[in-house]
C-alpha cells in the first residue's frame, strides 16, 4: 500500500524515539497494544509539576510505518500542551494529518490510547502518597 509523504517522513526520521525513566515522578508512561495487528506502542511524557505542561515526550513503537509515524507525530504535538489538552487528542486529527487510509486508522487510535494512558499514569502518580 502507498504511504503518504508525511508518514514516510516520520517513519524515516522519527522524532523523539527513546525512553524516560519510568520511575521518575514527572514522567507518565502509556503502553498499549493494537488488537487488530498485535503492534505495541510505548509513549512517555515529561511534565513540569509546577505548570502541568508537558515539556518533552518519547516513544518506542514496535509496529508498522503508520503506527511509528502516528507516535512520532504525537510526541511532537504534545510538547507545550497541558495534560487536559493532551488527553483530549483525537485519533481523527492524527489520521487526517498523516492522510492514513481506512485500514490504517487503528494505528492512529493506538497513538490516542497511548497518550491518554500516559496522562493517566502521570496523574495517578501525583495522587499517590498524598492525603485523601
Ligand atoms: Fe502489525 Fe502493522 S499490522 S505492523
Ligand atoms: Fe497495526 Fe499499524 S498499528 S497496522
């Protein structure tokens, strides 16, 4: 199948590949798998605890070109966003930006699920150990 130029660009020059320390309190980690194909995506955010703004992001994706491109795009997009803004990201925006064909839309859903899981993980960490 033909990939769009943007998918190829993010696939050949993926942004923000790597990992943060999972145990770091300012880091949120989202790890999700795609039931449709078995691909796995790990997406991490680094948050400024003072402002609640995402300062940096990393990903590792074991998957197809569209999944890699979707996660690369999301790590760029979330920088400078608040947690609420990141959690509200819709996969349709990713799919549109990358011009994903219908069979590849689940790859962008993986990226949406991963960023949501990362935000949730960060939030759960902040409430841990604090008086109820
Ligand atoms: Fe698994 Fe995309 S179907 S790589
Ligand atoms: Fe399954 Fe892309 S994540 S084909």
